[in-house]
C-alpha cells in the first residue's frame, strides 16, 4: 500500500490514519508481528510522528495493537470472548475449561467475599488462583473462592499446596450438583497484583466478571475474574460467535 494523501480529508488526520493502519494490519501483518518503527511508519504515510502516535494510541485502546516493553508495538491477538448470560452452566475446571490452575491457599477472605459466600467472616476459604492465556499472553486472572463446607471430604495429605491442591479442590467441588450460576460485569482499574499478573500498568482498564455458582440452594463457589479490557469482548447467549467488522467486504464470522 502506497503513501496515503491526507491533506484533503475532512476528519482529523490521526483518525483517518487509524483507519488506514487498521486496514494494513488486516492485510499485511499477522498476530504478534512487530510493526516498523515510528520514523519509518510516519514516512510511509506522510504524516508527522505526533499524528502517528495518536493513531497508534487509538488502535491500542481498541485492542488492535499492544505495546510491550523491550519488544515494541505488536499486532494484538483477536479479542477473547467473555460469555455473559449463557444458559450453559459448568463448574470451573470442567471439560473444555480454558483456565490454567496455578495455586491454592486456605485463608480467611475479605469481608465482602465472606458476605457473598454467606459464610462466617472468620471461616477460612479455599482460594484457587487461575489464569487465562491466549497467543502466549495473559488476558485474565481469576480468584475462585470455595468454602470448606463445599468440599468437606477434601484431604490435604496427597496435595498439601500449589497447583495440585487447587486441582484437588476443584475435583471435590465437582461432586456437588450444579444448580445454576449468575454473573455480573463491571468496568474497573487494575490493582497492583492484577496488573502484575496481566502484564499491565496499575490503573489500566479491566473488566471484572463476578460469577456465583449455586448448589444445594446456596453459594457453593464465587469467582472474581479480572480481564484486560483491551483484549476482551462481552458475548451474550450460548454462541457469542458473531463479530462485526467495519469493512463491509469482510464477512461476519
């Protein structure tokens, strides 16, 4: 694609450049590929570097690009679908689960978590730490809170700690019959621990999805999953597979 003349375009130059760059990303670059440096890109499109930076920042906000320390600006992978309102219910760790189990500890949770679990504020709770990765990059981190009453037959002999303990907790949880689940989504800012897990700066925008799992008429587990807002999109219904592109020549997938 040759140099684009922007002088006669009525919209802001950076916005038109953002559109041109987006088309170039679709046709010329693959996921994870590093873009040329700012000097070369500015020369190619005949714009000032300040205009180029505005366009790149906009594409980063939209999740099309990622700026990685020590690497440069790379093409971001497709957004991860966060299913909300689906009728398909399953325990965490069930077949097809995309999360990776990392660790587990037993401790008294925050008062807000204890209240959501309807457990005593001094009652220790199993906290399973999980992560979700796509194209080799972290996109979400989860804290899964499971009261001891939900896994009463758990033995600590074979799996005292770590990922093995986490998997044992989930296996025991699956013995319960899942009666339903409900989720809530809110926009938030990454706390220090979330930012570290997601390779973001503290304060970066995130989507916080809280899911309550119901068994025997009570909350048997509570999931608080933090997603990078620049890499995720909400999906509704059972498929969530529809993606609309700005270019009418491209089919919805």
